[in-house]
C-alpha cells in the first residue's frame, strides 16, 4: 500500500487506549474487537499511519521493577492517584518476546487491527527495539552470547549495571550519557549472530505490520556502540562488522522505517536507509521560543528535512498543551504543515496536559479542551489537500513593518498548480507584525486572502502586494493559514 508524501502518523499507547475503550464499552476490548467507529475516527482525521506503541509481550521482571521503584511510584501517585499494581503492566520497552501481549489479543488481534487499518487506507506501525531485550527473554538463557557479557570484577565494581542470568553476567542496556536501564539486557552488536537474530525479528514483524518505529536507533550505530561497549568487552571481540541498519532496511525493505534519533545523527540514519528520523531539534527550539533558531533549522536541505518526523509531543515528551502554553496554536500549525512526517500523539488533539509514564496501563481522565480540538480539526481538514503532500514548499522572507517584532514571525508556502497556501506563525511573547514577501502572484487587480483557521478575509491591491508584501499582524503564539482568491480592487 503506497504512502503519501509528508504523511500523517498517529501514535496510540496501546494498553491505555484499550483500557479506555474497554471502560467505555463495559467489556474487554482487545486489538481484535476494537469498535469500528474508533478506526473510522482516525481515518476521518486523515492519518496515513497508526503507530500502536507497546503491543509486544512485556517482561515479568520489568513489571516487578516498574511496580516497586520509588521514583516511578511517585510518578504514578502524581499522575494517577489511587493507582493499583494492576494499573502497571510494566515498560513496553522491556520486551520478553516479539509476540503480541495477550492483552492485545495475541497475533490474531494484531492482524485484525492491521486489516481494519488497511480497509480504511491506513498502515500499521509497531515498535522495534534494536538495542536490548528484557532479562527474561528466552535468548538470555538459550543464547547468552548475543548479549554484552561481563566479568565478576565488572559486576563487583558496578552492581547496578549488570544482572546475573544463570551463570552469565549480562550488562544492562544503556544510553552512554545516562545511568543503566536496569530492566533490560544489552544486546551485543559485535556478534554477527545477534545481528542475524534481530534481522529475523524484523522479518517476522514485516508479516504483521507495515512499519517500525525503531527505539533509540542511533545506539547500534557502529561508532556509538564501539564507544559505549568496547571498554566492557575490551579485546574479546574483533572490530565491528558493517553497519546494521543498511542491512536491515535493505533485507526487510517492505517496512517503513522511522528512527528515534538524537545527537545530530539523523542524517547518518537517513543515509543508512531510514525513511524518517525524529526531529527533536525542532521541538527543543519551539520550547525555547526562538524564532531565529527555528527559521535557521527550517533552512536545511530539503533532501534531509523532508525525511524528518515533526512532533510536539509523543510518549517520551511532556504534553504540548502544558509545555508550550500560548505558543501551542503556532506549534501545532507548524507540525501539521511543515514538510516531512507529521507526528501526533493520543490526547494531543484534546489538549491533554498530564504525561503518563509508559509503564502505566491506565491513564487519568482529563477534560478535553474544545478550543484545542477545534484547532486540530481545522488543521487536519486543511492538510488533506493534495498541495500539502505533492506541492512545492518554500520558506518566505519577512521584512519589517516599522519595528523589530517581525523577527518573531516565520512564514512559508505550499504551491501546486493554481493552489497556494501561505502559513505564518508568531513564536514571540507579544504581538508581532511584518510584511511577507510573495512572488508569482496570480493575474488580477486585487487578491483576497482567506484565513482557513478563522474564516477571516483580507482584501489587497495587487500592486501594493508586489511593492510591500503581505502585511500580517499576529498575537503571541497564533497563526494564519491563508489561501488566495482573485478579486476586484478593494474600495478605498
């Protein structure tokens, strides 16, 4: 099934979502019996891909840790007062087997979900975690050599960084900049057999899903893996084989690959075969509120930027309604209308403000923001237009209207044939105005600009537009999505 350019992706945390559906229906809902109207709603919003996060079998060891760690318990208390152990199925990234959890409805449930999505023109994406498995994954006993193994001395020095499984001492998975993840076992990419086994996992996934969101994809890049794990493995293994991702994306090429990626390694991963890579830098700059930095980021080579996954929240990030405050309309407009993959998260369109830890299987009930719902409804209606998928995108220049507030504005346009959308956002903390330079204006004595978010109309003399540009004035955090209509010269 082909996917549109600049597709829309919607992430659902599968366990809390099924819990919510079950409570609403008064019966157990798995992926095999999701009500038709739930799938219909996502199709109606124009999503191309539904990413079901957390479908795989979760670790009993990971669940025990998730229920007992004081820091996590404090988070549950904050987010979900009155929680019980049954509300904590454990981390979806501590995977004991790449088999859908029984709560999902096993393989039949996952296949049913995929069929439901396909019948509505959408694709299914699931997780692939290349860096680690749970400590109770079968490989830890049947193939311990597939993991980073350490000495007794290493375990004595860092007992928090290793776990004993039978006679083997296996390293905990880790990001080199943070403490070890004590609920997962680190796979060893120096071992070709590990790579072969993970390729087999991808082949299995490809028979049940259309895409994979690859968790912390940069951790298995050779340079990163060498730097992180050579000090533990010392001389036990020769130099790393060729990079893993080119083999994976070439040999299991039927999947859509999305990389969770940081550390300016996005371009490296794109060159190794990823269709899209996370654009965390955009979110960071939006949080900082710096239009200059955001504008600079948007000037990247289109060959790179069109393969970025744009988001303002996901399961790892704070809720955008709480984090971005009055800049939310501008940020939401950017994510919905920039080139690349447009990535949205369950609860985002309702203005949810509480981020739940991934270990929770039940989320708190929050009242929806009708204003936020309406904003996203209008944005999704607009981005169904072909111009946002097959048109040409250009960043536009903005010049001063007599003060320096124009520096807080960013503008771009999409064009396809006679269709043109001009988008302007204000990332400043106050009212900003400026003149947006436009070229190749359609013939006619005047032009009417219609804001498709509000319905407001602005009439302009064509000669003034060519001489000065389109004057815009926006309150802090607001946005325009403008179309043009040829009109008569406005009366003076």
